[in-house]
């Protein structure tokens, strides 16, 4: 039998969990614009919001549905009949029904304990299915749940007719090794599709997401730019780019659309994209170090494992304190500059960069060259 490379689904929750980032609020038109950009980027599923917030949010989710007609647009709901009704008013065909599964959260939220969790699943999932919704069930705080009870929940979900279970590392407490082992056990125990939703409290959300996919998950729940509660979620652009790069499989994501998607979301969120943000940051494919640039000019693969053209971007070489003679010669290419001037010019360049604490512009280099050539 030929080896088949698995294709993983990217499920984006920027419009739901991403909007829960402290201080972030999207208008209905912004939600529609983001949904359209997500569709253009080939995102498989768009979690467009929480309809139980009210009719204004219902209308915003409906706008996202119309803006992304070729993507699966889902509503996030609690495991209640009222939330299902609100999702139907929003015009979605997919619903992610969430229920707490850790004993700590169950004790705080449900007077009926574990049995109430199971009863809600048995009652609400079939109701949503009868209303024409395709249903996924999310287990809030799955990473702190009792493993035996989690298996009981999985069995209840399958019996109720849902097709997928979302394992949520709600507090971001996992590490990649535990995540991989957990999903191997889950995959061996259920035929449900498995999704991982990771938070970044320890800076491990992307790593944990990749570990979950390696262990048996088929869906990755992500946010553009890693937006989300507290420290955020796994970043869509990082997960989508890493899946094929590390040899896990393939995604439908259109990589060249990721920079534009990031700009659309950053503008709506009123946030600046960090310069060093992987894939979409300003300096992600920018080089200054003399050793690196010397190698890049001979063979880009010496210091680039990712081709910037894949993401619709270009390599940049800047001059600064750490530049070397190769960088300087490249910057002066085509100019008749005496070789004897270059060592002094390089000294002046580095000193100037240290004074101004930024990259040195070409005009500044020309000024320094005029002084060095005197």
C-alpha cells in the first residue's frame, strides 16, 4: 500500500477565543472581513463567535457566515438548549458545544456533578442534531480531567451522535511529551475525530498542538497571531507552516495569504504585529549578522529553512552593528568603491549603528563612505 500523507484541518477561533483577548473587540464588519480573509487563506473551519452573547453577536456571526460561504463557519455554544437556539438564529450549520470535564470546573459550575455533564451531552447533542446542526463537543479543561471520566465523556459524545471531540488545554498546563502520549491513548480508545485547543501560558501552545497532531489529532484549533485569553492560543500561521515543514502531513492553508490575514486581524484588534513574530513579523526573513549574510549570499539555504517566497515575502538584508564585509560589498554592489576603503567604512558603519540603535540606511552608508574616502 502506498504511504498516504495525512491532511490536517486548521480550525480558527480568532473570532471567538481571539476576541476574548483582553482589550480586543471586533465589529460585525470586521468579523466579516476577517472571515473572508480566513477563507482566502484556506482555513477549514471558522469559529465565528458566541451567539449567547446576544442578538448583536448573532448578527455578527451571520455576517461571517455570508462572508465565508466556502468555509465551515461554526458557533461556540455552552451545552444548553438556549445556546443551540441562538446558534440557529445566527444561521450556522456547525456548532461546537462546550462542557467542563475537570472535577474542579465541574464542582464550580454544575450542581449535579459528573452525572450532569453526561446528562447534558445526552440531552443537548441530539437536540442540536435534530435541528440540522453538525455537532462537535469541546471538553473544557480536558488537560486536568480525570482520564477515566474523560473516556466516559468520549463514549457519551459518540453515543449522542457528535463527530468530534475538542480536547482543550484551557489553562495551558501541558508539555509536548505529555500531549503526544495523551493523544495516543485517546486515539486508541475512540473513533471520534480529535481536535486540540491549546493555550500559551507556558509558551508551549504551538509545540503542544503539533504534538497532539503527531499523537492522533486531526484538527488544530488556532488563532491568528496567537490571540486569545491571557497569553493567547497557538498561532495559526505557526501551526500551518510547521505541519508540512516538520513532516507531519499537509494542510489546505494558502501560505502566501498568511501575511495579509495577519494584517487584517492586527488592524481589527488594534494591535501591532511584533517584529519578530514567526512567519508574519517584519524581521522574520531579515538578516544583519555578517556571518549569516555571507552564507546567504552564497546559498540562501545556509541560514533559511523556510523560503520567504512561500509566504509571499522577500528576504531582506540590513546593515547594522553586526554586519560584515560581505554585507557591505553587497550593499555597494555596482559602485566603484576602492577596496582599501572598506575596512574603515565598516568600522564607521558599526559605530554609527551603535549610536543610532537601529539599522543603517543606504543614505547614511553613502554619507559614511564620503567621510571614509576623504
